[in-house]
C-alpha cells in the first residue's frame, strides 16, 4: 500500500492521507464506520480485571474491585448473561502478558453502541462500567462458588500425608 491510499492493484483503500500545515500527516477515514461494526466493539482482556496484576502490568480497575485470575470465558459468560452482544477471541493475547499459557489467553469483544450510535444497554455507558460489572459478577459464577466449596478433598489429601512424618536417621 502506498502513500496515496491506493493498493498496488489501483483499488481505492478505506483511508486517505491528509497533509497539514507544519509538515505532519493525518490519516482520515474515507467512509465513516458505524459503532456496531464488530471491529468497533470494545476489547476486554482478563488482565484488566486481575487483582494479581499491577497497573503497569495492565490492571485497569481498582484492586479492591478486581478479581483473582479471571478468564476470558468467565468475562464472556457474565456479559452475555446481562444481555450484551459479546464474542470471544480465544487465541488473542494481551501485549503486556508475559505468560503464554492457555489460561491467560483470550479477549472478549463487547458491543456498547447500536448502529445509530445509541447505547445497547443504558447501564453500560462506558468500557469501565462493563469492566466493573464483570469484576463484580465473576466471583458469583457457579464455577467460582463450586471451587471454594470443594474443601473436603484437600482435607482427605492432608490426612494421608501424615504417615511418613518422622525424623530421618543419619
């Protein structure tokens, strides 16, 4: 793609460059895209809501409201349950995330505005409101409450390990 906004085949691209006084260049969109386009949805990465992360590592909400190690599927479940238009991109990674494990992968795209620019849901006027809502609701998910209720297994495992506790002879 050249500076003129045309590809090598000569077809007009979706943007053009505008030279301003003072020598700087501004990219302008030739056709205004609607807020309902999928690429205009807001992105939420799990790191935004993780209380184990610092602000420098990507957390975007207060630590008191953040959740311990949220996943993209949990964010998707919470947002779709309230009625937001949501889709999950499993293989996307947050750029500040150093760990490449599957647990840390994924991003959620959420539609905030309709085709005409009005809000989809009045209770979510901004991306921060969606993040705060998701962080509030993730601990209430059944998958989270069942994990904390499963303390019986750890007790059984702990009893079996008491056998071999004794001083070793030298």
